């Protein structure tokens, strides 16, 4: 084996000193890490986190023991090396053995066997100890970093999801919709994840927040769809209510018309009875629509079908009202038309020189009396008017 030179030994000593300084700094930083301190102070850890941190706590003690052992080796090397510009062959060999040989002894535990001593130790080279300490350090920081990630990231994310759940529950209450089942499931999942993130952050799945977020998203979409369907049904209900109101307005308007026609035209009394029936049926439809709006738990398909039926019935009743309106106004128009025809044929009779025709004059009087009496019998008046018209044309009078 080639014996190292003094300059090579000095380089190795400087590198070891720098390595130990970095180890000391990193251990001090880890010792002051807030997450590590919280883990060390916690009395509620359980599951994977409790197991991992119990092992990591022992690793921390091992790291500090290793750091002290490395400092001791440096002190021994520097004591042997001194400040001399040259070293004897034996001195160089001694320093080289401290650097590369088995120069570190660590206490790893105690033994309770009858023949062994109470202290269990292990002898290592400097490089082996540094490598072992690096492995232990990486395992500890992996636990601390993962816990810090959960505590700093998952907690706020769960709080945001909880706020979304509350808002969706409030929106459901305001809209009158039943809150989706997934909202309650999401709330329970949030509580479980919060408890796990506090007491066993390492036991929380990487996708725990994403899973809950998908639940909340589905609940929000379900509520939005239900609210949209409810609003659509409300709009349809409003349209049907408008149709009903228009029908009721038509009933009131035609009732006024019929009230004016009734004393003038004979046989118009049934119109009032029909209007009463239509009004009662229309009011029943209005109560049905109002009742359906107050029962949002009804199946949307059932409500939509019934609304369509009510709307069709309301339109049918409105058509009946229009028919009565046409009848009422038509009767007055017919009466007025007959009066006009009577006047026209009276003028024609005069023009024909039959102004003094007593029979024709008598027939004219009967027609006029029938048309101007109240209430007017339109059927009889029309027959008399036709007789008078034929009499004027033919020059003869007809029978009554």
C-alpha cells in the first residue's frame, strides 16, 4: 500500500474538518426545525408516524454521538499532526490510520447477557461512520419533511374544502334543495383527514385531499344541476300561472260583457253559469300550481308532466271563455245587423212606393218591436226579419 505524503494527509484532514463542520451545521438546523420540535413534543402521535418518529428519535441520538466521535477523531489527528512541517514515517502512518483505519468506537446499546459486558459498541472507519450517518440523516429528514408537507399543505387545503362544504350546504338551504349525500360524506372525510393529518400525517394517503375535492366537486355539480332544474320548473310554473291569470282575467272581462248583454238578449243566462264553472276550475288549477311550488321534493319529471297538463287545461278553459265572448258579442252584432237590414228594407219599401201598404207596415212593426224589445229574442227576430225581407222583395206579406 502506498504511504501518503504529508500534503495528501493535510488535504484529507481539511476535507474531514469541512465535512464535520457541515454535519454539525445540518444537525443544529435539524435540531431547531419547528416540525421536528413539534414531533418531539407531541403526545398524540399514532400509527405509522409514531413508529417512524420513534425510530427517528433514536437516529438523532446516533447522529449526535457520531458527530462527537468525528470531532474526537479530528482532535486526535490534529494532536498527532501538530504544526510541524515534516512528520516521521511513524507519525504519518499514525495519522493515515486515524483517517482511513478503524478509528471510531460508538456505543450502540447495552447487553443483558450473562457473559457480555453492559456496553455494546461498534468500531468503524471515519468514512463508514459518515456514510452511516448520512443514511440515518436522510431517513430522519424524509420523515420530518413529509410531516411538514402535510401539516403546512394538507391542513389549509382541508380547511378550504370545509369552507366549500359549508357554502354548498348554505346554498342548498337557501334554494330549498336537499343537500347532496356526497356533502355529508365529504364532511366526514374532511374530519377524518384532519384527525389523521394531526396525529398520523404519514398515514394520510397522497391523494386524500384530491379524493375529497372530487367528492365536493361532484356534490357542487349535483346541487347546481338540481338548482337549475328547480329554476327551470319554477319558470315553467310561472308560465302556467300567467296562463291561469290570463284565463281569470278573461273570465272577469267576459262576465262584464255578458252582464251587459244579458238584459238585451234573451237566452243568455247560461253564459253566466258557464263562466262560473270556468272560473272555479281555473282557481282550482291556480291552487294546484301554488301547491306544487310549495312541495319541491316532488319528482321533477312528475311536476313537469303535471304542469304541462295544468297548462293545457288552462288554455282549454281560456278557449271556452273566448267562445262565450264571441257568442255574447256576436249576439249584439247579430241584433244590430238585423236592425240595419230592417232599416234598409224599410227604405227599399218606401222607394218601391209601398209606404202605405198596411200589411207590410204591420209586418215591419212586428219586426221592429221584436228587435227593440229587451231582452231581444234573436231567433224570433231573425225569422220575422226574413219574412219582412221576402215580403218587400215579392210584394206580398208573409205569415207570422
